[in-house]
């Protein structure tokens, strides 16, 4: 079996610095959540493709998420 896809690696977010602004911290946290959403959506898509393949169904191509994440 091949190694896990690179998108399953954690998306690290550094802890806040004492002098960091709240806006900067919120922006970093939001970017981390967006990256994690992409990881979750890609894993879900691949899981569904495996299920379709094992059931003998045609594997459908589509977007990673129902609502694409920017």
C-alpha cells in the first residue's frame, strides 16, 4: 500500500506571540481552519471514491468539496 497522501499531513498553526495583534492572530487561525477544511474534504472525496470502487460503481470526478474552499 502506498504512503498516505501529502494532504493528510497536519496544518500547523504557530502559537501567538505576546506582541502579535488580534487581527493577525485571527487571520492565521482562519487560514489554518481553511487548510484543514481542504484536507478533510479531500479525504472525504477519496473515501467516497474507494467506496464507489469497492461497490463496483462508476467513480465520479468532481470538486474536492461541495463548496470549493478558496
